[in-house]
C-alpha cells in the first residue's frame, strides 16, 4: 500500500468517526445545557430512592371505580357461595365437615397477587405457586370476570375464584406442601363450579 492510499484511508476514517460523533450529539433526545447543569440525583430521583418509586399501587386505587365495584361484588358472591356450600373437607379431629370460615381468608384482587403474596415467597416457592396459579386460571372463558385469590391466614392454602359469565362461581383449590428436600411447593387440588343462587 502506498503512502498516499494510507493517508486517504486515514482521512476517510476520521471523517466517518467525526460524522458519527456529530450525528450522535445532535440526535440525543432531551439533552440540553440545563440538563448538564443538574446533578444526577436531580435528574433521576427514583434512582436514589427506589423504594419510593417502586411501591406497588393497589388495583383498587387505579382502576375505574365502577369496574372495581362490579369485580368486588363478584368476589363477594364467590365468598358467599363458598360459605353456604356444604363442605366435603372434614375436620382433622372431629371428622365433621368444615364450613368455610370467611374470617380466616384474605381476599387479594388478581392484579395485586404478585405484590401482596408472590413477592414475599422464596424464588422457588414463587415459581411453584405461579405455575399452579397459571394452570388454575386456564379455566377462564370469554365473558368471565377477573379472578381473585383467597389466601388462608396460614398462607398454606389458597383458592382462585371468579364469576362465570352465566353467574356461576369457579373455584380452584391450591395447597402448599413440602417436597422431599423440605422446600415449599404448591399443587392444584382441583376445581369446582358452584351454581349461581340467582
């Protein structure tokens, strides 16, 4: 290669590099002289205090009040249906059927399940719960209302409930147990349809 060719290639490379730098400087969105004068924490306050910006907002607070009211009414119907339904489960001591004790269960709206329950589980247990939960919600059909989770106080039993388009209540029963290594795992015990009382 001749000296003239090398000089030409070097000059071309310099033009390409400087053009790229000028292009990038002129196309960077939002960069102004005022931005360079502000500190990082002024420009990005959420980076300094992630707990302030990452706190989940409950579904009830950001959903349309009429929609939430309809969903809450359907979830209350599910709780009532469970309460009035004869139980097939027997008490450990008396062997008598156990009635659904509403006060032992906490209702969590569908969009809040991850923040209020799953995020508090170990990674393995959350994965196990999520897998079973997804299986349980595969029973949703067009026209059904959004699901909710009924979580027992001991956090070892849960019910996924929703109202069908025809007014019936769907219930999937989930339970936590321990595997051979003592890790918490979730399983789907079964699902049932409770006919609408209306």
